[in-house]
C-alpha cells in the first residue's frame, strides 16, 4: 500500500553538497583584451616591409581597441540582434528605415572615426593603402558585417572623382571621419556613407542585362539629373546616404549617384521591399529595392557605366581579400588559444604532434593570404602615386582577381578546420568560430564569384598581354631560392604556351598564379621556416590535400608561435 510522500523518512538533506556538481576547469580562457596588432608577427613584418612603418602607433592603438573585450562584445551583439526593417513610421509615412542594434553603430563609428574609409585618400603618402589595409584587417577580426558599408564608402571615392561637380559636393562629407546614422537628408549631415547597387534578378554578374532605366530630367550627360525606374536584387547597407547604381540610359548602361533623400528634403522613391535572410554577414542588412522615379546624377560618361563603377569594384574586391585574410587570422588565433589552454589525453593540445601539424598548416594559409594582400596594397599605393607606373598597375590588374579568387575560396574550409580544433565549443554561437564559419563564404560570392574572377583573369591576359610579363617579373625576384618554387614557376609558364580550352582551365591557372606569387613573396620576406613550409606543402608533392598533412622536417614551432595572439 502506497504511503504519502511526506510520510517517507528521507533523512536530512545536505543542499550544499547536492548543489556542487562539478568544478569548471580545462576550459581555455577567452581570447580578449589583447592587442591584435602587437601580437600579430606576420602583420607587423608586412606593414614594415611594404612601406607603412610610420603607421605603427596608429595600428597599435587600433589593435588594442579591436582586441578589447568591449569591441569583441559589440561584434557578438551586432550579430545576435539582427537589423529590422521598418517601411513606415508610426503615422504611416514611408521611411524605409533599417534599425540596427546599438553595437553595430558603435562598430561603424569605430571604423569611420579612425578614417578607415578616408585616410588613404585624404592623406596620400607612401604606404597609405598598406596602413589602411592593416587597420581594416584588425577591424574585420572583431566583426565582418559592418565592413561592407565601410568598404563601399572607401571604394566610392575613385568613381565619384570622375565627375567634378559631384566630387565637389559629396567628397568632403564622404571623407569626413565621423558617423551619422540618422535617417535624414544628406544635406543635413556632415558625414556620409555610400553604397552600391548593380545586381538585378535577371542579371547577377551580367550587369549588361540590367533593365533599370534612367531618363534625363532636363539636360543629359555627366553630372546631370535623371529619374531611375527599376529594381535591384542585392543592395547591401540600405541605410547608406547614397548609392552608385547602374541603369540603362539613351546612350547605354550608365552609372548614377542616387541619394536616399532628395536635396529638397523629400524622400527619394527608393523603396526597400525586404531584407535578405542570409547565411552569414547578418549584422549587415542586404535588401531588395525598387526605384519609382528616383533622382540620380550621372557619374562618368554616358554609356560608360561599367568602367565608372569598376573603379569602385576594384577597391571592394581588394577588401574581399583583406576581409577573408582577417577571418583566417582570427580563426587561427582562436584555434591556437584553445589548444594552448586545453588538455586532452594527459597533454596540452598544442603540445600534441597532430594538432601542431594542423595549427601550423592553418597559420601558413594566413601567411600566404596576408603576403599577397599587402603586396597588392603596396601596388595600390605606387600606382596611385605615379600614374606612369605601369608595372604596379598591371600587377594589380592580374593580382586583384587572382588574389580575391584564391583567398576567398580558401577561407571556408580554413574556418571549418579551425572550428574543429575547438570541438563542440566551435559550433556554438557563444564562440566566435560559428560566426567566422558563416561569414567565410560571403566574400567568395560578393563582388564577383570564383568563375567571374577566373574569367576576369583571362580578360586581362587577352586585352593586356603585358600583365603576364609583370607577373613573372615579380616571381623572378625569388628565382633560385628554392628548386620546388622554380619548377612551379616553370610549370606555370607552360600553362600559357597553349591557351586552347583556356576558359575550361581558368580556375587551375588562377590557382597557380596565386600560389606561386604567395610563395615568392614569402621567400622575399625572409622567414625561412615559413617559406620552406609553404612551398613544401603547397607546391611540392603534398599539394592538393587536407589541412594537417604537412610533410616532416618543418619548423612548426616557429610557425605556430607566429600565430599566437598572446
């Protein structure tokens, strides 16, 4: 017969004993409150090597901010609380407002007030673009999504300069080191951000298929006012103050600067239809928009819209390289931090041979990505300072598509492998690795997917064959230093001896262009341990393999030490 539960003599309970189930130990400390510049050996060396040593005080200060617990928290909050679209205000007026978490605005202010978008243009000097790339590399490690409007604002400058009347009115505010997120006309602000709208439903990368049309309000031509009717399938950062758009005018596909508000204070009819629900880059809103007679001013010459906006696209492609390299760096830093603070099977992970193989291999990827990124930044500096410097201009013409293709393609698998180093912690949203993994595919698609970059490489070869001579001149700087690299360069030359089926083989060719230049740059950098390991694992018989399969006999101690963030 069952007795009432209160009749059962359970004895005295010791609540304190029952509540103490376990002690938390063997968990690596969070990687925060460190200086992301001071602890990055490869970055420091690259900045000095490529002419921006003068910027180190600024970079040290920015590295301390971006590695702080506060800024890291901003990154988590900006992703946890996604942008929200509000088409109308409470009284029913159309406002097309996207609201962000306060941490997103703090990240934007951090970048804009530091001049990430402006210093290289407003204060041109040797190494200015190298310094700017290094600062962006540090900022992107804290959070990648807000980098989109920072990049577009920076990249809009060459396009806006094509039309002096627009440059005079807009550039002083575009280059201001401040942030004003208010949803008000640009005439009421002292600091502006610029976005971009090229992609349409039916066209994607084929912008010549765009159907948005532009009709002159009065006079036609460069700098004149037009009304745009049409749609854009991807317009990121829709709260920017204006956008560079492509539309069909009487003279062909042209470029226009389209503000969110008209100069008279009325709302320009750019209507957001919805926000994209993306796999990554969620702190940054991406939208679908329709223009219903939106006011815009022609940028550049009529019918020359692609050359006008490609001035902007070249810069955004460079930032894809920089941003993906930054993602690789943060992933390695997290993996090494975890391995250094975690014991398994009686030994710290970082002391276990197989884990050391993986960590060193991941760091080698960062070394190669950063090397080619900073070399392209140096080429930007030199080509912009001297319009007659054909070598640097031609190096960029091939280096931007090759570097963007290779680095962005390598990053998703790199992020996954680094995530695996953290085990179960790596796949939870409480750790940054899950976000890095979701971010990793974005740059490979934005600003032209892998096939677009490979075809652009072929276009450069066909239009300007001298780009190949410049590429091999760069590779010649390391000739004779390593027999494996010399053979790889010889094989690359052989790829161009027969260009039959060139389009079919384009990805393979870009692979070899990028790998040989990375290897050559690492040889020139002078760290034997890094260069030898990179060449042996990427160009030798160990090529085309998973991470963590480095050949024996390499100095993995030196390589891992370069990846440690503290």
